[in-house]
């Protein structure tokens, strides 16, 4: 790449960190002992001996608005998952394995004890730390039915009393709390969505009738977005409108959403299919809706406060899965076409980035932050980009071994010679969502690096090639991606794959490929295929493509079968291959995949980028490998 082009790229990336805060540490420096002391004083005034603060909003969204960052306000911890239990004389912050390094670096250790969930759950901790007779408060708007059940059992074992606190004490103390979002809503046309809201409503109501339910409270805004072809910008990384919907087994649904988010045109179109209500009317609308009815409530996303409204109204809470979740996970033809188009556009951006990295990083001037900025620049130049689909994970050397590492100005480091570089990123395009991880190399890899990389790739290929009967779940497929690591006494501590939305959340249920993925896979589902290996203080390896579940017809087969189409289009780092560890079948798969990348992405590139891609995807000769 010429110096002129490098300079232009640097200019184009200026300001990206401020706009997206992808790699800035957003912890509030005022969080810590002073705020904790103020909260304890507030709790004592209310007769509470403790309080539970989850990182959650009323919908249990993965990404929350600044106004809902209660956990960060109190503790300074900015991870995407966590929970704090504050008692009169101690406070514990519980985090999972992704954040055991980040959390201690962000919180004041004199005020908060960081507790890894792998060691003890919040419930077990409460059993042994809550004083007998103490009242433990929880927020019924930001706690689910599942969470309440767990807290109730723990508090009972401790001899305490669990108290629902409607008047959030943190809201009283957080005097400069940001305002709630008011981004305008928009609607997808039926051609892009693949179905009208009326078509989707018929599917949902058929599911309710089949389960003998009178209706459903839809608390997940992703489900409401799917049902009404509704999109917005209330939270980062996912085009959501924060809204609720009430769906009867027969008749018109109700959509409860802040009125200021709906233009006259959007309001008029939504009125064709639903009765609309402003947010303050939610309780009254739900009371009238639930009276005398059995209402499905998703215990994993619905707040306790709304379930209690149903009960008080004389309705019956029927706990269970959101009826839209499975329908949304199975993409229709239009959604699949949009995802393919998004991945092709993403493939162009990735090819340009990978060439830039290949030519620039050996000079020692590429930092983790610069790589994030450069990739986003290439994505913007490839076509309309709404947002990144999650904060980019950009880890050089030992930082790559931190599974969900988030680069900050304090941790930013250059990619050095002889180091691996892990880049996990994704984009939200108007027509689809992407998520891809590549592990790159600067300089000469060690034999151990090659071995570990190739073991991960073998697992990735095994899953990509899988053919399996209808009815098989992700838990049954998960060992395919781990088998070669297991054979060497190695493993990785995250799931192999998660569901992915079509122009919605990059992390979508209910299906996943993991030890806990018990939902059978269905044709039309899109998931990630991302095995990895992480050498502590050394390097991280993860290889991720998105895969589409599709029907397969094995020769001589007697049962309906499924397999995967790979959607992601980007080359793997061939310099990290230990070719002798690959079978001929695996090399054939890799060569065919690279040929597909070159065939589809190559014609959309400028000559220099195309030439680089052709070299990066050139076939590998199957030398000295087995015939398996």
C-alpha cells in the first residue's frame, strides 16, 4: 500500500473512537466508595439490609442504553454482563470468565470484591453472607421471573426476606442520569422482510392456539421488531425500538411504544395491524389484556413487575418460551438473501482490510485501535453501514488470549513481529448482520502456533461439513468442533456457536452450538461456527464463520437430514497452517472454500486487492497427508 493511501486511511478513521466508543474505556471515574456509601445510606433509610443490581434493562437486552448502565454507574465495571450484591458491610461484583481480568482493573478493590461466577453463584454467596432476618431488595423491573425464583430460594436459606423495590434507589442517587432514547422508528417493506406483519401475526397466533394460550406478553423488543417489521436506533449495535407488544390468540395485537418515536407515516402503517399505546399506558393495557386470560410470559426476559400486573388483574401467568423466538430464528428466503448480500459486501471490506494488514503490520505501526478503525473504514467504503454489530475484539499477542477482550487507550498495543492477532468483528448493514473472526500472523509463527491454529481449523471444518438428522441439537454437534483439541488435552471455555439475527441481534436464541444448546436445529437458522484456543499470556486463536442450516440429501439416506452452507467470505491465514496435520478431505474443503471466496469477492475488488486475494486463496497441495 502506498504512503498516500495509508495517510488517506488514517484521515478517514479520525474520530471513529469518539463516535462508537468501541475501544474507549467508558468507566466513570467517580464510581466506587462514595457512590456505594450513598447507596447504603439510602438502603438503610428504607430498612433494607442489601440490594441486588444486575446489568440489565426492563427487556434484558444484551446492549443497554446509557440511562440503564446502573452497574457501571455504581461500580465502574463496563462489561456486558454482571451483577452486584450490596450488603451493609460488603459488596460483591459477580462476572463470568470473559471479564475476570477486566473487572478488577475497573473497580475499586477496597469497595467491591470481584467474584468469578465459576467459583460461586450470587445465590450461593447470598446464602452464606446475607445476615439472618435482613431484607434484601431487588428491582422488579430489571429482574426476571427466573432471577426472582433463584433469589427467593437463596434468601430463604439465609433466613432473610426478599423485597421487591419499585422505587429504584439508584435512580434517586443518579442525578445526572442520561435521558431515555427517542430515536425515530422505521419500517421494513415486506419485500425486504419477506413477510407482512399480518403474515407473521398469523404464525404467532397459530402457535398460541396450539399451546392453548389466550395470549402472550412479548417483552423481548427483538421479537416485537420481527413481528411488526419495526426497526430503530434505541440501543447500540442492534437496530431496535424499545417496545412491548400484547398478542391475543385471536384479534388485533397491541403495540406499546413511546409515541415520540413514531412519525405520522409510521404510526399510520402500524395502525393497520395493531392498536397503539404510549409507554405510560403499559400497565393499564396489560391489566385489561390479561383479565381472565392465560398469558404466556417468557421467564427469561419479562420483568417481575409485569408478571405481577397479570396476576393482580386476575390473569394466569404461563411461564415459557417467547412464541416468536423460534419463528424469528428460522429465516425466510428474503432474509436469507439479505444475509448473503451483506456477507458478500462484508467480504469485500474484509479482503481490503486483510491486504492492508498484511502489507502494513510487518512495519510495526499497526496497533489494536488502528486495526479497528481501519476495518470500519473499509466497511463504510464497501456500502451503507448502519453500525458495527458489537464492539470489535482486537487482540494482539497476549491480549488475544482474553476471550472477550476490549481494547482501550490504556491497553492498546502494537502488533509485534512473531505475534498472532485475533480480530472478531461484525457489521449491521441495511440487509443483514455479519460476525467474523480471523486469527492473523505477523512474521514467522512457531511450530506450536501452527499446531494450535490447525487443530482449531480442523474443528471448524468438521462442523462446517457436518450432515446430521433432523432433530439434532447444537449440544450434539458441539463435540465435532472440539475433538481435535480434546485429543491433545486442550479445549476452549465458550460455546462453539450462537444464533444470529437477520438485520437484528448478532446474538440470537433459542438455538446455539454448545453444551447447553438443546434446541433442535432447523433449516433456515443461522449460527456461528467459532471454535478457539487461548494460550494464557501468549496468544488467542478463534476462527469464525456464519453458517446457514439447510436441507441435505445424503445418498441412500433414509431420514431427513440437514447440513450447513457457509455464508462468510474471507480467507484463512495460510501461514499458520501445519499442513501435515490436515487430511485430504480437510484440504479439499479449505481449497473449495477459498475458491468460492475468490470467485465471489474477487470481481468486486480493485486490481491490486484482487491480486492479493488470489494469492491468499490459492490452493494448497495435499502433501504427505492421510486419505481420510
